[in-house]
C-alpha cells in the first residue's frame, strides 16, 4: 500500500478517481459525438437516434448488476474491482475507436442497414462502460471510510472526471469530434489501466465488528433505498432525454436560419460541444469546492434536492429563452448546478445505507435507477418527432427534475443503521 493511500491524501483521492474518469470520458464522447454523427453523417431520424441510444441502457441493466455482484465475490489479478476495470477499459477504448467507423464495420459484416450496425456499436460501447463503471465507483467505497471521507472520495471523483469531461467537449468544439475520438481512445485506455495497479484493494470488506456476522438485511435500509432510487430515476430521465435529443432543439431554435446542411451540421456540433462543456465546468468545480462543505453544513440530501430544483429551473429557462448560442450557454451553466449533484452526492448517500460487503451488488441495483429511465426516454423521441416546437423537450425534462427534487426530500440523510467506525481492511 502506498503512503498516500494510508494517509488518504488528496493525491490518493485523485488517483482513485481516474478509472471512473476514463469511463466518464468515454461517456462524454458518446454524448458529444453519437447523436451528431448519426444525424449528420448517417442521416438517421430523431426517433431512430433514440433507438440507438436505447441499446446502452439495455446493456446496463444486466452489465452493472451482474458485474457488481461478481466483483463482490471474486479476487484475482490482485483485486476484486481491478480485473473488471482492466477488461472494461480496454473494450471501451476499442469501442470508442469504432464510433466513426460504423460504415466500415457494416462493410466488413456485409450489412446494408446502418441502423443495425449503429445499435451494435452503441451496445458494445455501453456494455464496455458498464463493465467498468460499477467497479470504478465501488473501488472508491472500498478504500475510504464512511462519513466525510467517503463523500470526499466521490466529490473528488466528480471533480477530476468533470475536468476531463470539459476537456472532451472543448476538443470536440474547437477541433472536431473526430479528434475527440482519437484522443479519447488513448485517455480511456491509460486512465483505466495504470491507476488500478497503484491502489491496494482490501481483501476483506466487512468491518471487524459483531455486525460483520449479521445477515445483510440487518445492515441495509431497503425503504430508504427505494426512495433514493425513485428520486434518482426522475433525475436521470430528465438528464438523459436532454443528452439524446438536445440536437433537435438546437437545430430548430439555435442554428442560424438559412444555413446550408453542411453549415448547420458544423454549427450544431459546435453548439452541443460548448453547451456540455459549460455544464461540465460547473459540474466539476462545485462538488469538492461547494457541495461537500454545503452538504456537511445543511445535509447532503437537502443539498441534492436544492441543486436538482435549480436544474429544473434551468431547463424551463432553456425552453422559454434559449434562442441563441450565448443564451443557451448561460442557461446550461445553471443546469450544471444540478448535474454536479447528480453525479456525485447520490453515491455517497447510497453507500452508507447498504451492506458494505455487497457494495458492487448495490451499485448495480443503484444503476437500475439510471438505465431504466434511460430506456423510457425513447418515448420522448416519438413525441419530438411530431412536435412542432422542440422546446417541449425541456418542459418534459424540467417536470421530471421538479418531481425528483421533491422525492429527494423524503430520503433521510446520513447512515440509517448505526455502525462502528470501519477501518480499512488490510490490503493484499
């Protein structure tokens, strides 16, 4: 075990954040480039793009749950999370490489329907991300004690991951998405493989107390988990629908009227990338600098609920007022306040309500509150297909975020079951 791990130094928190950052970078590439590529290069309709995006959540339903369960029970290559991070990271890098080469894959397979190949590539990419995402998050819980140290671990995760997410969107905006994909292959592979060999995983996850021999049901607060998952599900419906379909809103309301197809394609890609870059600047600055200390003062649940409410207001503002790139960017900064909370605080809140020995399994269950809403957003594509005004997208998303904010207030803050303060188990 390295000295920085024993001391739980900032360097250690940064190091443990890199595997999750790799998966986040791959996801940023997917968000920035997939809808744009499918619309401008492969000329798929908006509802067909929704079908392609649905492939990812389908992979996630089983991917994270199964991998989380298996990683709790296995130990090889010097860890329980390490093997899955290595395998998933390598596959994710390969899948990112294939994103702009759908037609090449189609030619090799002798398939003429690009939609079929796009679904296969998206499914492979998301399955690869899901193989690793659960273990990367579980790793942080495994190597940090409960309480503020755990919160610090996840806020650091979002700070580092968010910074690199901003870099991803800026590369896409000021160079192009093809350069983003090329850079992404290297970053995803390096950030997945190298850090896991420097972090020593604990061989035993159970705390050295009498509770360790108790049934898992006695140390898991199921009623609170159901409330938490419901609140998070409404958040992710509003977030995912925006990710997938914002291009339709931009093409109708933000792209310069009268632009040629090529000009509109270039401008829409630029606006999407800048919009998500702005959102992620706020998203990576707030968790460690604002949300962690605010959560310590007023509670993490209240902080989460407040940030989600602000995000809902940001969506409403986009629907009503975002008619230029500049106005969209300002309102996306407001949206970033909620985004900062969505991708950091729920992990810390959830991790203290479950049996620590089954963290991977519960992270997999937690992921269902993400992927099931993502599947449901496919219906939004059909609504937008027939909608004269694509602003309805942000009214739908804002409504979901408002419901989420209310549901979060039903969740109790802090660990629900009294625990002796756990010490990190000796690493092997």
